[in-house]
């Protein structure tokens, strides 16, 4: 469990499998979150609900409610873990790091420091009612945004505008709210499309890198060279490669070199020095070491 330096983490059991599903706002006001200062806003002309809450360190589980839940940290700088049911994900959460939760999804959180959070909720089906073509399947349309943090300045501005309009009661507020909801939906959809395109692009670029490695195993391949080929920073390339291939770039290259040298030993009548050179090893000694590690220590000629 994450701890904040200088104070214990509040722990409270919230979810109960036997309880009927309900709105997220009702849950928030009647659960362990009720101990935190919060301001809720609704409007007679809108199906959206908003609230701002000042949280302290906690370990809570959010129920599988009937609503979409969009959380925007207004102030945060602490270690955070969350689990949508597919394993824990951990990284510091900072101001502007959105998190989107679809209806019917239980989420476990471990928050290690104080956080001020704006939350907007709306019932499942609202976006489909807004545009039944673009949001024929709401979760599929927004899937690239679900399960990880993302930032978007336009979406943040839309959320702040909605929060302001939810507090107004003049005749014009209905028009402004309708416009703000449409803006929110469009911003989410565009943001999801960009994340989907970026993910597809990275998959394509990693495949290009794999082909390049195979064609250039005998050369001195560097992480800088491969990341430039993929069009990513060193950090993002290493992370994306590991996620898609299952091992680090260095380990993958060593595995492919070992496999090549073993194949050459079996099919080519070549001097051992030439096999090492064609496989990209700096010396016979380094090749032998890799064979022992990756191929169980087979004998060398």
C-alpha cells in the first residue's frame, strides 16, 4: 500500500457486490469519500453532474456505477496506483492528468498524497443520444482513453467551462450548457482518435525497427539509432518496444544474434571468426557467452 510521508493512509471498504448499481455522485456522497470536503453542482437543464473534492491519502474502491466518470486533478503531485480489474498501474499523478472510467467499471485506488480533483459524470447513453452515429458504441469510441492518464488542454477548458455553467441559473445557461456538453463530447472523441492514431503509428514503427535489426545484425546497433528510426525519444522507444515485443531492445538483439550464429553453425561451413562477425558479435568470446546464456551452453567448435 502506498503511504504519504508524515501520515497514515486512510483505508475504508466501499464496494459491495450485492448492492444495486447507482449514480457515481450518490455513491461519492454516501461512502468513505464523504469525509473529504466536496462541492457538488447539477443543473435543471443538464444531465451532467460535477463536483470538486479535496482528497487526503486513501485506499478506496469506486463502485461500478451507471455513469461515465471523468476525473481532472486541479492540484496533485503524489504517487498513485489504480486498478480497473486488469492489474495495478502506478505512476505519479499531476495536475491535468485525466482519467476516464466507463459505466459498470469498478476501480481500486491507492492515493498517497493530498489531491484536489474535479469530477464530471454523465449517464451511459448520453453521448449516443447526442450523436448516435459517432457514439453508436460509447465505450468503443472512447476506448483509447480508458485505463491510463492523458492530458488535453482543450478538454480541460471544456470541463472548466461546464463547471462554471453548472452554477449559473440565468436563461442563457441552457444554451451554454448544451454547447459545453457538445464541446466536451467532441473533445473526448478527437482526443481518442489521436491516441488511437498514435498507438497504430507506434506499432507500425516498431515493426520497421524489427526488420531493420534483422537486416543489420552484423553492425553495431545502438538504441539511439533505433529510436531515431522509430521517431520516438529514447525513453518512449524503449518502453514501446518492451510493451510490444516483450523484451528490451538490447535483449532482443542479443537473442536474434544468438539465433543467427546457431543457424550459421548448422548450415554453413564457415570459420568461427566469420560466424561471430556475421552475427554481430565483437569477439568469439562474447558469442560463446551469449550461446551459454540463451542456448543452454552448447559446445562450440
